[in-house]
């Protein structure tokens, strides 16, 4: 039987990579789409013609029940969230509604459609399996380095606090109702599809724009922050592997290598043949009210139990993103030239 997956956050970075991965594994895949004319839907639809869509919003319980009812999924991946940490200080309530309460609503939708523990129908042994996109931001002011599945949480932003709620409610529904519900505690993962507001993409895009003469300076905040950055395409494989285990459990996913924002800048600017010190401006406005200084994953359990390994290291990732952005910016310039010439 063809397995069916429902993905919230389909229009985001991870949603697109996960959908591609599941389609390649023979799944039928539905993406949850919010809004009456979501402009990002057509972009993801163009990438994958086999993808189906269902309407819904993590703010709206009935829409999630209806989505689960329609899709009758074997697996639900909850990737939908406001994922940009600084926004969580500006709109803490909204972020909490989506990133925390949205998890509860999705778990409840599964229970409402499928019964107490997510079994699809009486007598069926198959359960709907649920994946929650937890985050290394829950470790925040980390109690130890590297961080593993047992490291205490000390979130430093409303985003991290909301993710901690999502994490614990997922575990709670597993322990209370016997649901097959797991959290992947994923460290930062990037790609050419990363939103331009996140630091790696801001840097790769900035380096490409400066190289091609469409931008002069790149404004950044704290260059000393250290992260464990990996490639998003590798991390979605871990999400899928987590739902294939016989016993549900939570896993940390990261590369185990630490780099600073300054390293990211240096690699991207070197790649495009520029000296970053001539172009980067430190902007105090971009420094966060409470910073997460250092994060690094101890993924030994994930590697041992899931057989998961990352395929791309950080320097290669930054160079790949910078190269992709050189092409992206050059294409943008071509369109602009055609528009100016009155061809369009
Ligand atoms: P992303 O690119 O920002 O995508 C977020 C997705 O959430 C978008 O598809 C967005 O859809 C959707 N969304 C926002 N509000 C929603 C709502 N009210 N109802 C339904 N969908 C909604 O994020 P990502 O990088 O792919 O990350 C995926 C998940 O992993 C997120 O939960 C994030 O917090 C978590 N995470 C990410 C990382 C990372 O480094 N990337 C690390 C750890 C955890 P619209 O198009 O409608 O806005
Ligand atoms: O910041 C520093 C900033 O916004 C990384 C999300 O996917 O990963 C991501 O959260 C670091 C921070 O990602 C700028 O202060 C310096 O220390 O790329 P970021 P994030 O906040 O780590 C986690 C795991 C998630 O779960 C989140 O959803 O870079 N930094 N200067 C800057 N950051 C940004 N964005 N812009 C700057 O100009």
C-alpha cells in the first residue's frame, strides 16, 4: 500500500526537501497550505508536480481536523512555524499560538480523527505517526556543550520557549495516550532555499550581490555567535528515519562541528573573491535582546540508532549557497535588464 504523508510548513525550506525525499520513497504527499492565495504555493507546486495540497492553518483547530480527515495520513510532519527567532520578541503571542498551540492542535486533530492513541480505526494496529520539528533553540543558554537528548533546556527567546512547549506536549501525548509522537531536536540547517532573513543566506546573498555590484555593504549583528550548521537535505532524511523506528523516541540532529558567523562570512566572501572586511558593517540594531552564544550537537544516539550521517560539511555548504546566489542574482539582473529594455 502506498504510504501517505501530511506535511505542515510545505512552503518552507524543510517542507520542500522533505516532500522531495518522501516522494522519492514512493509516498503520496500532501502539503498543508494556509491563506486564501498563498504566493509560495505555486513555487513549491512547480518544484513537484506529484504533490497534493490541503487547506489549513495551525491557528485553526477545525481546519487541521479536516486536513487529517481528508488525507488519512500514515505520517504527519509538523514543520509549520514562525521560524525566525527575532520575530518572536516582536510578536510573542502570535509565535506562541502557532509554534506551541499549533502543535497541540495538530496532535488533537490526529486524536479526533483517529481515536485515543492515533489508531486509524478500531482493531487497526497501524497508528498515525507524528513528527514535531523541535529546535536546538530550546537549549538556549546551554547547560553543557555539546548538547544531547538529556541536556536541560534554557530557552532564550519566546521562539525557544514555544518550541519547548511543543516538545513537551509531543512527549506528553506519547506518554499519556500511547501516541506514536516524536520530536527531532534539529540544529541549524541551511540550503540555497533558506529564507533570506537567516544569517547564512543573508551572507551568501549579500556576498553575491556585492560581487555583482547590486549592493555595497552587508549589515550584520553578532559575528561571534557559534552554531552547528548542516545541510537541510540531510536533516529531512533524519525526520523520516525517526518515524520508521519500532519504538517512538526523540533525537538530536546536528553535525557536531562548530563555526562562528564570522567563519560563514569569510567562507562566502572568499568564494566570490572579495575581502569581507571591506564590506561587512556591524549593526547594533541586529544584536538580539538575549543571544544564544554557542550550540553544538552530540548526535551520537541518532547516528547509532538511525544510521544517520550528514553528507555536507559547513565550508562546502556555505560555498554551495554562495555559488547558487551568484546564479540567482545574475538571473535577477537579466530580468531587470529585459524589463528596462521593454522586452517584458
Ligand atoms: P521556514 O522556511 O520558515 O518555513 C516555515 C513554514 O511554516 C512555512 O511553510 C510557513 O508557511 C509555515 N507556517 C507559518 N505559519 C503557519 C500557520 N499558522 N499555519 C500553517 N503553516 C504555517 O522554516 P524551516 O526552516 O523550513 O523549518 C521548519 C520547521 O523546523 C519549523 O518549525 C522551524 O521552527 C523548525 N526548525 C528549523 C530549523 C532550521 O535550522 N531550519 C532548526 C530547528 C527547527 P507560509 O508559506 O504560509 O508562511
Ligand atoms: O541566526 C547571528 C544571530 O537567524 C544565527 C532558525 O531556523 O535555527 C535558526 O535560528 C546566529 C544568531 O538562526 C545576524 O544573532 C548575526 O546568533 O540564522 P539565524 P537562529 O536564530 O540560530 C534554529 C535552530 C531554529 O530553530 C530557528 O527556527 O547569527 N546573527 N548577525 C544574525 N542573524 C541574523 N538572522 N541576521 C543577522 O544579521
